[in-house]
C-alpha cells in the first residue's frame, strides 16, 4: 500500500509490484505501484502539512517520535522477519537493525529539543544580530534495500525532528519493511501529510521529487551513479542535498597489529550483510611479512561461515539480493583470477537443493594487484582480495587511490601510527582497531564521491535545517 496524507491507498492505475524472497525465489507479497501523479499529490500534501508541523514545538515532535521508536521495538520481531524475507540478511542481523533503526528515532526525538540558534556580537550598539534555525520544508527521501529499516529511519527521524515533512521512495525490492515503519508512524498518531510513502518506478518518482519546486531537500542513499544524477536533476530548483553513496573500504593490517583481532575484524567488516554494506571492507592491505599467515587465517575463518536462508537462526551469510548482483560478484572473481589472483577459499556460486536464491561462497583472493577490477570498483558481495605493502607511505597512497572515501579500517598497536593513519586516510569514517565504528552518535558520511553531508549524531539534524540571519535595529 501507499501512504499519502494519512491514508493507506492503492495506486491510481491499480498496478502492483511483486516482492520476492531472495533466499528461496518465492513471491512473498505484492504492493501498490504508483507513478508521478501520486508522487505529486504526496508532495502537495506534505507541503500543506508542513505549514502546521513547522509550528509544533520540539517537545511535541519529540513525544511523537518517541512513540514511533517504541512501536518499532514492540513490533521488532515481525519487522525483523520482514527484513530477512524481503532482502535475505540473517535474522540475527535483522534484529540488530531493529535496535539501530529504532535508536535513530529515539536519538532524533531527543535532538528535536536541541535546535539552538546563535546571538552574534554586533559591530554597533544599536543592532541585535541573530542566527535562527528553521526546518527546510518538504523532503524527498530515496533509500536502498540493504538496510531497509535503518536507512529509512536515519533520514525520516531527523527530518521530522527538525520540523520538516517527508515523501519517501524506498527501494523496489524492500517496500514491505518501509510499510511496516509507516504503520508505526500511523499508530503513533503523526498528523496527516507529515510522512508519505510512494512505491513505484525509480526514474519517474525520482524525476518528480527532484523537479518539483515544493520539495526543498533531497536525501539519498544508494549508488554513486544514481546519486550524481539526482544532484544534477536537483540543480534546476537549487535544492539542498544529502548524499550517502558507494564505498570501497580499505582494511589495513600493519606488522605490529594483533593478528587475531585483525582477522576477526576483517571477517565482520567483509561478510556482514553478505558484503552488501557501503562500509564493507573491499580491499585488504597486509604488511608483506605477515601476509601469508593473515591470508591463511582469514580463509580458514571464512570457510567456517554458515551460508543459507537468513530465517535459520544459525545462518551467518545470506543470499545476494538478485542474480545481477551475483553476476557482478562472480565477474570480479573471474577477473581477479585472470590477473593472477589465487583463490584461498570460495570463488563460486553456492547451490542448495531446497533454495532457489543467489548464494555465493565467502571468497578470499590472495596476491591481489591493481590491475584487477576489484582494486577500483565496489564489489558489494562476499569477496575480498588481499594486497601487500612494504611501507606506511605506500599503503596510504594505495588506500587513497580511489574516487570513493566512505570508510577505512586500520590495525596497528602503535598509537602514533594509528593517529597518522587517522590524519592521512581520505575517508569520512576511520576505524582504528575497530571494525564497528558506527553507532547512533556517529556522524556518518563519506568524502569525495562517497557523498555529501552527515547522517546520525548531532550533525544529522542539521541537514534538515536552514540558517536564517536576522538583524534588528534597536533604534
Ligand atoms: P541504487 O542507487 O541502485 O538504488 C538506491 C535507491 O535509488 C533505490 O530506492 C532505487 O530505486 C533508487 N533509484 C535508482 N535509480 C534512480 C533514479 N534514476 N532516480 C531516483 N531514484 C533512483 O543502489 P542500491 O543498489 O539500492 O544500493 C546499493 C548502493 O548503495 C551501493 O553503492 C552502496 O554502497 C550504497 N549505500 C550507501 C550507503 C551510505 O550510507 N553511504 C548506505 C547503504 C548503501
């Protein structure tokens, strides 16, 4: 169903979209599939709702958002099952997403009360100068399938907390989770028009969101290619933009690192969500003298990972989202082999007699080199190459040799080196001996072609506020 102006709706055409479980290939549901007319209506209703929503106090918005966070938690198991069924991640990871996704809502409920302005010292005594912060207006939000709950709440919660209203377009493979979140908005009693959900063809809905002058802000998480298009399309109406785009994370292991911790860290940053996370490790750089031992240990651990249907409690790695994703992963592996890469484990599709999904064996490639595609492109799957390096300067140069700049990881027991790496790595997120740097409090966002702006943390709400300068002549 669509959700427009506080009502659950079918599309005007009656068109629907079938939703499939990527682990089994089975159809699990179908949802209303709309186009630009419904999107335009949703924008207009969001604009109407903005006129009253912006007049509410932070306290009032906080109370409603707290209810939403509670409702997500109360319905957590049902939403987690939905996440796993529609995009495949292990149920244990889907439950973790319930925690992170609801935490974002609670965090921004609190931040709604802390939208401060500034008083500016004036150059003359008869003037009073101020900077006030106000909600920007209607927000068009477009989200990916890989974190179908937390990518939605990490955008909508700060927007609502700031006093904005929203039209969301979720990814076509994961609308069911978005619908569940909107049920929580509905039950919490958000005024009609404040949040709206449209599901339909990406280009058509995207074109309406980016061209409609009533939309004042576009917030997007997804691939760099689509992000660039949305930036271009938003230029004509000069919208504010936030872009959370692709990544190509380096994972650097120095000779003085705690080897076992580094291996564990590499496993978790690579194979979480089956490698389909923007901050997933995509390239491992290991100091030459410890590279063989590291590779053996990593492959041994990767071989132990339990691959299967995410609904099984013991599954650690689920299916890829679709056949196209599997083909890309396999092409990176084949290309690596053609460039003299050695497969330490995996390297091929995985078949199950009772599952019709896109499974790929967790794969570690040794003797990687810069001629391989995987050295430059985001793989978005359970494959990792191991490169070697001789010096700190060399690895910094290699790690930074990409247009991406989202997340980087570094393992060392030398504090000074850790600090130098923090300074030199051109990435928006750096984990030093920490494979899981992201928490609700983190300002999440990339440098270079990985994005613009921050989500989460105290910075997240700023993306939905405008600063207005006011000068009062006292007389
Ligand atoms: P995608 O860019 O294909 O799709 C993302 C969203 O954009 C979907 O809702 C899709 O329907 C929509 N979309 C596609 N074409 C569009 C168009 N022309 N106009 C408007 N909307 C359009 O990406 P994906 O495959 O869903 O997600 C994977 C990508 O997302 C990876 O590159 C990953 O790194 C990135 N990602 C980034 C972050 C981050 O925070 N930086 C988080 C998660 C995923």
